[in-house]
C-alpha cells in the first residue's frame, strides 16, 4: 500500500541490514593501519581504535564505525580470547528514501568491509567536527577497575603481541588511556553516564589513590551496569567517504555507538552488546517516521546473534544488539 505523506514531510524509510561479515579478501587501507600503529606505539595518546575485551570475547572497534577487523586486516573478533578469529568484520547498513529536495531519492550508508562514516559528531546541518583532530578521531573506553586490574591480556590484544612479550610500559599505557577516557568521557556529545546528583552534568571524582569514585557516590561513565564500555560518534557528511561505500550522497546522519559487556560465566560472559543511536542532522530538517522496516541477521558459521530494538521518541533510532557466541564451530 502506498504511503501518503504531507508534501512538506520528509520521508525516510529504512531497511537496516545488520549482519556479520566474513571474508578472505578485504584489508583495511594503509591510512587505517598507519593510524592504528601510531596509536599502538603509544605516540598517539588519543587513538582511534580500541577493543572490547573484558569477558570471553575480544573485538576491535574504530572511530569511523569500522568494526570487527583487526588493524592488520585479519578477523578481529576472537573467541575464546587468545585463540582465533570468528568474525571478519561486522556492521550495520541502512538505506531508504530521503525526501529532502536533493537527488537521488534513494540513499544508503553504514559499514560493511569499509565504512561510509567519518569520526565526529555533526555540529550544525552540513558541518561535522574536524575528524583530523585527535580529540575527535577517538574512541573512548572505560572499566571501573582500570587502576588495579591486570591488563596484560588486554595489552597483548591491543598491541597484537604474545602475552609473554607484553611489557610494563604496554600495560601502563593502557591504564593511562583508561584513566584519560574516564576523565574525558564525552557526555556532552551523548555518551551515557550514571548521574549521581541528577544535574545532567558529568563530573567524575577520584580518591586520593587515583581510583575513580563510583555511582552513586559520584558520576560514573557507562551503561547498564556493565563492566566495560566503549563509545564513539561518527557521521556520514564526508562526500567522498559516503559515496565510496555505495555511491550514495549523505543523509546527514550522526551515529552514536555504545558497546558494553559483562564479566562472569556464560551466557553473559560470551556477549558484547552494541547500541546505535541515529540523529538526523542533515542540510535540511528531515523528519523520520519512527519505524524500521526490516532487519536481517545472518548467523550460519558465524556466532549466533540477536537483536533488540527500541525506538526513541525524539526522532532518533535506538538499536541494541548483541554478539553472543554460543559455541565455536
Ligand atoms: Ca552529575
């Protein structure tokens, strides 16, 4: 049935394809590798890549939405940790009709083996943050016990080393990054936090030994009482990047991604949750019917996945899904 809309209305239907990709062919570009190597060398304090790796799964994520691949272009979702890759890359793909006066009507974006997004939020219609700034081209990550936790395995995964090769410096660099990310948690951009005072402002507090004070004693970054969380924001405004994906012009989407995970036994110890929030900040105001028309999952030889969907009321979409590894085949 044909949908009737107001002439002034902006209509954007979306078909979201949420899947995990396996490939033997695709590698990241040299720029990506260089950036990540720089970060891994410790020369860049605010890197654009990190891992979710607090339970039985380790998983690479990047500030431009690329996910699943490791910096060397290999499968970057490893289960159980320290063994072999089970997912080559993962991502979310959206497409639909955008009635904003520009052509073509059909637009698409997302991430597959490459990404149509660039790091940073959208400041005003058509204007994104400068993705070359280290404070923008960044992924934030927290865990509550960063000051005292044994981060040796994390360091081995982050620096792509054997555990026996991890140095004290490697571990301390990661610990410093956790401390910095806790301090710099980008709540003003939309990163979730527990608000002790209920004042809407994130104000972390620390004890004399440097350890962070936790909620409800103080504001705390994170979501769902998870043991580890990652947050970053990206946008589709860069014409070359978005068109290189599917040949589509930008929609004007800001995409905020949160990942979180829990320690402990199965099944929760084998799950990484991932939430996407979509904000429409295009050159012209676009209204989006709060509906999603399709969601397709793919499992097969890949880990079993599940999707949980909610729709917020402020013209944003909120998606939560989980990578849950039941068993490795
Ligand atoms: Ca507060």
